[in-house]
């Protein structure tokens, strides 16, 4: 009996780890992917949209719509990532990738959610600008979403962009603030848990024989080099793939309900994901936060799914 596919929007700023997440979601065959919506973050909106199309080309799935979105944060200048290279996807040749920028991601998110009331899950892999805009345009929209799974935030570990902030929250804290204040089911996959799932080049070598082995190896070599230089990590932090994996195997994660707010004004702390940790305070839980993951299960399933012949 075929498993019913879960309707899904992937809001993304590809990004090496975004590519891994998209590969995982598509190859799992567990989702009815309504769209990839792109947002400026890891690189410019032009680059990340091209990178999204490149990924679907690798999968031979250009039937999945791509809608480009916000080219900058709500109130700030765009700060791009360092570890992904100038194109946002160092090691990939996107020179022949064809795209059309639609510049309507927030509108498309709105329409898709309205068409699939209380059934859509949003997998948010980049800054939350598109989603915040959709919520601003239609305050009733959050109540019509089944769940938002957000890759982002740092709870008990240092930030990877400033001392306390994770990149996605740092790029557009105002957008994150809007999303976290909405009454929608939110599951957060912070860098606390993603840092426990570092993959080595030898892991990716196990994908030999797949149609995308060569481009993945090229991308991962550049990604690992970027992470080593910028963050001192000797491997691939596939943050977004961990978030996608949550949708495939939530039982592999340890979830903790938390009262979360986003810092938007601090000189040294803007973008910080602030959890209420004072035990004597009344908690207003608004987010489930993944604080641990079964790494062996993740690596095993990640490689098995990517090796699948569709």
C-alpha cells in the first residue's frame, strides 16, 4: 500500500546543505512537493534560485515549481554566507542552468497554503523573510498551516554568525521574530543538534554509482574546505538535511518544548534565539526544539535514501 505523500513547501536559499535537504526530500518519495520558494541568504536571490534549479536538474525533477522571493531581509542589508563560496554553491557548475525569477514566493506560499488548508508543511531552510511576508499579507495564514519545521537558531551553543546567533536568524531577525510570534506549530532544528551530525568526505563516497555522485563530491570538497577555513570544522555540517530528516524520522530526535523569542535590537546579540531557561518562570511554550538526534540513524538513512533508484 502506497504511503500518502505529505504536501510540502521547501523555502530555501541553496547552499550546499540545502541541496542535501532537497535531495533527501525528493528521493525519499514521501512528499508532494508543491514548490521550492527561494530567499536570499547564503547568496543573492539570483544565485540561490539558480542553485535550486541546478538541484532539480540533478534530480531530473524540473516539474517541481520554483518561485523566487525576497532579495533582501525585511529591514536590513543582505549578509551572505562565507562557507558556500561566491555562487552559494562552490564546486557546482551552474553556468548552463536556466531560471526565470518570478519574484512572488510570498504570494505563492499564500496561495498554496490556502489551497491545502491545514495540510501544508513548510520546511524553512533559510532566512524566514518569505514566510514573514506571507504572514504579514494574511494574518490568518498561520492557522491554516499544519507545521513549520525551521532549520535555525542556537540554544546552548555559540552562534555561527555572531557570538550567539545562527546564520538564518542573524540575516533577518525581524522576519524570524514575526514567525515565532505567530500561533502555528513550530519545530526548530537548531545548530545544537546539527553539529552532532557531521559527515565526512568518505561518507559521500558511498554515493558512488548514483547519477549525481561527481557533482556532490565536487560540492562537498568545496563546502568542507569553506567550513574548515571559516568555522574550524573538519567535515560537512549538513544543517538543512538534518531538518529534512526530521520530517522523515521524527522519532530519531529528542524534542523539548520551549518558550522562544528572537532578539532584534542587541548590538552584539541580534539574531539570537532566546529560550526562557529560568525554571521559576511561567513558560509560554511556542516551539518544539530538537536537542538531540540519533546520528547513526541519520547517516544510515541519509545515504540509503540518496542511493535509491527512482
